[in-house]
C-alpha cells in the first residue's frame, strides 16, 4: 500500500513538468519499462522480479543494461561490443561503452566495482551504477545527468539547447534508426557544462587552487580556449581550425576530437572549428569508456603512430 501511494504521488509530480527531447523523463517516462505494475502481469518471474521497489531486475545496472546492452534495437547500446553506430561517420556514440558488470575497467568507468575515486581531493570509495550519473526518473539535464553526482549538495546544469546541442532529436516513439543517428557522436555539439559536471567527482581537475588553469600534468587544463594566450603560445589555433596535417591526416591521424564552443547557440555553431574553441574533458575522454586506456579517444598510453594525434591537433609541435 505504501509503495502504491508513493507511486501515485510520484506520477503526479513527474507529470507536472515536461522536458522536451528527453527520454525516461516527464512526458516519456514509462513506468513499465523498469517497474512491474501488478504482480498479475504476464511475465517470467525468474527473469523479471518483482525486486525491491517493484523493479524488474535485482540491481540498477542489470535493470538498465537489460535494454542498453545491445539486445534492444531502439535503446542506445552502452556495453562493449557496440555495433549500432557502425553506419554513422564516427562509428561511435558520444559516451562510448562499458565492459562487463563487476569487472574493473582499465578503459573507462567500471560498473559495480568499489573503487577509490581518482583525482578527487577527499579520499572516497564509490561503486558506480547508472544512477550515479543518470537520474532514473529524468530531470531537466542533458541525458538526465544527475545534478549532484558527488553528493555535495551541488546543482549542476547541463541543459540541452544551452550547454549541449543535438542536430536531430531521436524519434518518439523510439526507432532503431532514429536512436542510431541521435545518439551517435556526430549528432552532439558541446558549448559548456560537462567539464564542471565531471569535476564534481574529479574535483582536483576543477578550476581552483589545486588545478589552476592552464595546468596540464599539474593536471590537464579544461575550458581554456586555444587562442587564450598570445602567439607563440603553447597551442596552434590556426592549425586546429585548418583541420589538416599533424594529428588530423597522414600516419596516425584521427578525426577532429570533440571540443567546446562556449558562445554556441546552435548545433552548427557548437561544431564549427574556431580559434576560440576550448579543450574539455570530452576532448580527451569518453563519458563511459572506449577501447583505449583511461577511456581516452586515442591510444595515448598504448604508444604507436597515433599516440600523440589528439595533442598534435591542438599543439602541432
Ligand atoms: C525497456 C527498455 C529500457 C530500460 C529498462 C531502460 N532504458 Fe534507457 N532508453 C531506452 C530507450 C528506447 C531509449 C531511447 C529513447 C529515445 O529514442 O529517445 C533510452 C534512452 C536513455 C537515455 C538517453 C536519454 C535522453 O534523454 O537523451 C539514458 C540516459 C538512459 N536511457 C538511461 C537509462 C537508465 C539509467 C536506465 C535504468 C535506470 C534505463 N535507461 C533503462 C530504453 C530503456
Ligand atoms: C528507466 C527506469 C525507470 C522508469 C521508467 C521508472 N522508474 Fe521508478 N525507479 C527506478 C529506479 C532505478 C529506482 C530506484 C531508486 C533510484 O536509485 O533511482 C526507482 C524508484 C522508484 C520509486 C521509489 C523511490 C522513489 O523515488 O520514491 C517509486 C515510487 C517509483 N520509482 C515510481 C515510478 C513511477 C510512478 C514511474 C512512472 C511514472 C517510474 N517509477 C518510472 C527506475 C525507473
Ligand atoms: C559519480 C562520480 C563520477 C563522475 C560524475 C565522473 N566520474 Fe570518472 N570516475 C569515478 C570513479 C568512482 C572512478 C574510478 C573507478 C572506475 O574506474 O570506474 C572514475 C574513473 C575515471 C577515469 C579513469 C578510468 C580508468 O580507466 O582508469 C577517468 C578517465 C574518468 N573517471 C573520467 C571522467 C569523466 C571525463 C567524467 C565526466 C564525463 C567523469 N569521470 C565523471 C567517478 C566519477
Ligand atoms: C560516470 C558517469 C556515468 C555512468 C556511471 C553512466 N553514464 Fe551514461 N552517460 C554519461 C555521460 C557524461 C553521458 C553523455 C556523454 C556525451 O554526450 O559526451 C552519457 C550518455 C549516456 C547515453 C546516451 C548514449 C551515448 O552513448 O552517448 C545513454 C543511453 C546512457 N548514458 C546510459 C547509461 C547506462 C544504461 C548506464 C549504466 C549501465 C550509464 N549510462 C552509466 C555518464 C555516465
Ligand atoms: C582540444 C585541444 C587540446 C588538446 C587535445 C590538448 N591540448 Fe594541451 N593545451 C590546450 C590548451 C587550450 C592549453 C592552455 C593554453 C596554453 O597553455 O597555451 C594547453 C596547454 C598545454 C600545456 C601547457 C600546460 C601549462 O601548465 O602551461 C601542455 C604541456 C600541453 N597542453 C600538453 C598537451 C598534451 C601532451 C596533449 C595530449 C595528451 C594535449 N596537450 C592535448 C589544448 C589542447
Ligand atoms: C588534453 C587531454 C585531456 C583532458 C582535457 C582531460 N584529460 Fe583526463 N587524462 C588524460 C590523459 C592522457 C590521462 C592518462 C595519463 C595521466 O594520468 O596523466 C588522463 C587521466 C585521467 C584520469 C585518471 C587518473 C588516474 O589516476 O587513473 C581521470 C579521472 C581523468 N583523466 C579525468 C579527467 C576529467 C574529469 C577531465 C576534465 C575536467 C579531464 N580528465 C580532462 C587526458 C586529458
């Protein structure tokens, strides 16, 4: 009875506001995706609960991955191997992918493994699940990113149409083709916000006394423009804008890495190379993980021809 009235309350609250373009959020939150409605539902009780809070699976990671593991064609796949983006130019999603649950990931975030949070001032152990970063019932943020990931009482906004831009919205109701296009890396342009969001947990990289910008390898600078310093600075902004030569083409060249365009107001302005573009966490790391060490976008720690490609796109040394 308690659960029932809670659900009703929540349903009313959740229906009160609609966040455009968001899934699993008011307007598109389908309780039955994750909760059993009645125990009389036709279901296989060995695979679908009910578990605590009437969830269909025994843990949040298992619940979310029951759709997001590549078995459901309309759900963006976040678990290695990922093939759904093979038809897109970048052949990747914006966030990349995790590896098997409860296995320590050397290539990005680990799920369900208690670990010390690296690059965080206060030593803290944490076991990540999808809800550590995404609000299960949605919120006003891009990808429903939680407003207070480190639990410090912060309220961090990363809003679509303000901080992040999408070229096309996913289909509603979702389709396989629509999700492939909408969640591919090519569909996302960044203006601001995500570096601050990541720095909530990795606070030694925040713009503060422990990491005054610019401060590569004291810690890497983020949210600093390529032309922030007069020539000859550390960076080569003209090389970055031209998009040819070192880092981009020839042996070890890789596609232009993501960047922030702080004054962007549209997808086009957020993805047009300019000297005022800024380096951000997303320039170098995938939000979930990648096939490279530390979830990097290129094989920096592995060595080889491409090991300095991203550095060269901005620095051209
Ligand atoms: C029943 C299948 C299903 C389950 C279970 C499920 N999802 Fe999803 N999820 C989807 C689909 C389908 C989409 C794509 C919707 C669209 O096209 O916009 C999606 C989209 C998302 C997005 C992108 C949202 C946006 O607005 O851009 C996030 C983040 C997400 N899911 C996280 C989760 C988390 C966290 C859980 C577990 C608490 C979860 N999902 C459980 C099917 C599911
Ligand atoms: C994408 C998956 C997903 C969908 C869709 C979803 N829930 Fe939940 N719900 C969860 C998860 C996961 C939890 C566990 C708490 C947490 O960590 O978010 C939860 C917890 C709850 C709780 C108990 C805790 C609380 O927050 O009060 C209630 C009640 C609830 N959900 C009701 C609903 C209702 C009503 C809907 C439909 C309007 C809904 N949920 C849709 C995943 C989902
Ligand atoms: C909720 C807290 C939290 C947030 C938010 C967070 N991280 Fe992490 N991060 C962790 C924890 C815990 C670990 C250590 C365990 C692991 O490897 O998953 C970690 C590890 C990492 C690692 C090392 C991975 C490896 O292979 O050793 C990188 C890189 C990283 N995070 C980057 C980011 C970036 C970029 C963002 C923003 C998109 C971010 N983190 C947001 C908690 C967080
Ligand atoms: C450490 C934080 C973190 C954790 C844990 C996390 N996500 Fe994400 N997720 C992000 C960020 C950040 C983005 C947006 C990345 C971008 O746009 O560059 C994202 C994007 C997504 C997307 C959009 C598609 C894509 O690949 O870009 C989906 C779907 C999603 N997450 C689902 C999940 C599910 C399901 C889980 C649990 C299995 C999960 N996430 C765990 C941080 C996280
Ligand atoms: C997206 C562009 C971008 C990428 C990629 C990038 N940098 Fe930087 N880097 C910058 C900016 C912007 C600054 C700050 C401005 C300056 O110092 O001239 C900077 C500063 C530096 C500095 C000077 C730090 C200081 O404290 O003065 C070094 C060293 C450096 N980067 C090395 C690297 C290396 C090594 C890589 C590859 C692992 C790399 N950068 C990748 C843009 C980038
Ligand atoms: C210019 C590229 C670049 C940028 C920008 C960048 N990183 Fe990194 N990051 C790296 C590289 C390279 C490594 C691995 C080598 C190292 O630890 O120095 C790394 C390592 C890490 C680690 C793992 C440290 C450990 O001890 O395992 C975390 C966590 C991390 N970065 C988070 C972030 C966050 C959060 C941001 C944004 C605030 C960010 N990085 C911005 C290149 C970058």
